[in-house]
C-alpha cells in the first residue's frame, strides 16, 4: 500500500510555513497520542504517521529532498526518517508541544513525553558521490566509503567535567555573570567517547537524479546521546558532464552535424541516444539549426512518471578543406546560383529582395 503524502497527513499546503506545520502537528499529536488513547492501535498508527510527516517537513534538508523525490527510495535510505517511536528531527519541540498536556495529566511530574524531549539526536554528516551522466539517467547502485563515528567499545556516556553536566559555562565580566554554551560538550552536558571506523555503504541512486541533489541514508551519522537516535548521512550527488549530451530537467540535447549535400538533398542520418543509435530522416532543403524531437529518448522522470525527450539540433557544416573535384563542383554551383538569382536559397533570396527594395 502506497504511503500518504506528508502534507496531506498534516492537512497543510505544500508551501506551509514552519509555524503552520507545528500547529497542525500539535493538533494531531494531542488527539492521537498513546497516553490519551491507551491500547488503541489505530490512534497509535496515526500518531506515528503524523510524527513521521512532521519530522520530515520541519527539517529543511529533509523537506527539500522530499519535495524533489517524494517517498522514493525510503526503505532504510533515501528519505526514510521515522522509525519505531524515534522522533528524529522533532527534537525538543516534541517536549514543547506536549509539556502542558503531560504536566496536567501526569500530576506535574516528569512524563514519558518530557523524558523523550531530553534525548539528543546525533550530528548529521555529508559526503560526495560522483556518478556518470548515464547512471543519473537510468539509476544505479553505488558504494560510498566513509569514516563512520561509532561509540568506543566498553565506554558509556559521561557527565561533562567542564560544565558539570549543565551544558553551560559561566564567566564573570564585571558585575555580570555570562552563561555560554559549553565548548567541550556543545551544550549537551555529557559526552561519549567515539572512534572513527571505516565503513562502506550501499547507495541506491534513483533514475532521473540531477547534479547537486542529495540522498539521505538514515541513522548513518554520529551516535545520539541519552537514548537519542543517530544522525543521518547526506550524500551529495555530482553528475559528470557528457561529451555529447546536455540536460535540461528531463530532456537532453545534442548537436548533430550534417553536410551541405545531406541538407540539400535529404538523407538518413545516424544519431546517438542514451539507449543506442537511431536513424532519423533529414528532409530535403533542411536549414542549419532545425530541431527534431525524439520522443521518450531522454531522462527517466523521478518517481517513474514517464521519460523526457531528446532534442537534436541539425548543424549544416561548411567544409574547410576541398579537393579538386569538390572545388570544381562548388564553383559550378556558385555560377548556377548567381545566374538564377539564388532562387533555390530561400533565406538568401528574401534577404537580397529586401536589400533591393531598400535602395530603390
């Protein structure tokens, strides 16, 4: 069964602001939260669905990726986020959204909702992956090598000795005491010893991806703290230039040279495409710059909705070196054209007729 659109789940427009998304999520979360609906599997499913949608749309990078790709490639990578009760990028706003509710329902003590707001998500990481023009067009599976940050074996989170777990350091400046984020733990109040471990990850490149777009490998970033989830790994995809083709969205373009004789007499010309060579018919009297469209010979559209086209631009080449036979033929042609007044050359005839009228 296909997943519902995140904007539809929250009941907001695609261009909704962050405040509108938070407001919509708060309304749904208060309605379907498990503490308000004990043993109600349907409510729990709707709560998780809303949390997954908010987790994506309240994160700038995730939202941009979702708007470009939709749910494509989400199975453990791509843009998959919410997993098994993990609130991911909702972070501390989860605690803000439910603080009053839990405070009123749980006798004012620290609730399960508040406890979750203390979980600290790991940092995201970024890496670059270069792929060919063809791999971007048709999709592929590639490996990336990263230095993954993992918790050192035999260690556990420790209270930061610099700030004594407060997350802030204070210093005296005259009559004032200034509090600043702790430089040692970056405001977390604790730290965990990590080591760098070389890791290879498989990345599924969806057909139709373009240069500069990003893919997300969920939970492949730095480890979290206090039970928080690991961060994500964002793969910055770079598409190499092609020696023949240029790309615009899902259409591709290429120049195809033809000779004077092919343009004048017409011909069948072999043209390269991403899926192999095809033969196209050049009509008699074809002018340089004429375009021809080859349907469905372009880039596969993201999410599988069809294929772009290939547009070929016919370029009539002027020969730069003539042998004796060619020289004689072109001289004879020049005499005929001059004698007939360029009647077989529509652009030339029209131009010289205008010049003649201008100076009469």
